[in-house]
C-alpha cells in the first residue's frame, strides 16, 4: 500500500509516536509525507519516506496529485482542530480529493489506528485490485 503521513505542528509528536508504534507495519509499505513530518518520522524510525514540500509550501497539493492519479491508498492526516490553518483551503481540497477518489483517510489517532489495523487484517486489499486493473489497461 502507498500511505501518506501528514500532521499539523501540534500533532507532529503524535505522528512520530504513532509511526514508532506501527513501524513494523509501515516498513512493508510505500510511505510519503510532507516535509517536516517526514523528516521527523525518518529520524525517529529510520523508515524510508518520500518527502514532499511542507504543507503550506505545496506538500498538500503534491499529495493531492498522487490521489488524483490513483497513486495513493491511504492518507493519515493528523489535524489540529483547535487552530485555524492559513492553508485551510489546501487541506479542504486534499480531503475532498480523498472523497472523490475513494481514498481511505484518517484525521485523528482513533481513525488512523483503525485503518492500520484494517491493513493488518487485509480490509484494504481491494485497493490492490484497483492498482492491478489500472496497470493492465
């Protein structure tokens, strides 16, 4: 699976701890992240992560491009609901793309953990069928 990891500043430490806890699962998948989030996860876990720009500098749109091209299976975006973000329109557009392209998305720790447990169980294996169909065309 191709998984993107994004976290607002107040949630970056939570994302790093989450990545440490699920390192074994993450190591079997392709990981993408916005700049600082990806760097912090890599430093803490030694996981290989394709890093994009920071969110406010276009990282959200870069991840959105993966979604639009069906090159992403899961987005974990730990958002800070208590603080208005200056790039909120970009965030809204990213979440909308997930809805349009039927990409599983988690915006808090509870939903992120549920989706990762679903990966372990094979609940998201249907994404592999989509990927295979796309490559056979």
